[in-house]
């Protein structure tokens, strides 16, 4: 591993360990006294109008997931486009493969009707 990546690796390990420590501490040391008010649905200070946990359309979930996937794709493509003249042929083909997999996923969603809102 290159020496310039040691600090990044240390930061990653440190953040995971610290997050796990605080999550575990709050789980084991936290006061657990649920009552009716704590487990009820919160609706901006009003009493709940209906049954909490009412089912919603899966289309909203699907559109949200597709947005996240393609938003992350753009965040991976931006550095690639900025450094296009400086990358090796191996890096170029890795990104072409990445785009190919995402394109196949988009075609699959299109064929299955995941992009149609009815």
C-alpha cells in the first residue's frame, strides 16, 4: 500500500471504530422506557390522523432508489471526465465497464416497466 493512503485508511478505520463504539454505548447504556407517546407516530405536534405505517406505493421507493443509483453514477463520472487525459487505458476500460453495467441495469428496468408511472 502506498504511503499517501495510510492516513486515509487510518481515518476510515478510526471512523468505523468510533461509530461502532458510540452506537454500542448508546444501545447498552441508554434508558429504555417505552410508553404510548414514545412509540406513537409523530405528525408535527398533532394527534395522528390515521393509522401510522400506512402502505405507500412502491413506485416512490423505486424512483428514489433509481435516483440514488444514477446520482452516484454522476459522482463517479465527474472525476473521470476531469482527469480523462491523465488516466491509463486500464482506468478507461474500468469506467467503460462501469457504464456498461449501469446501462444494462437501466435497460433491465425499462424492459420490466420500472420506469413507467401508471
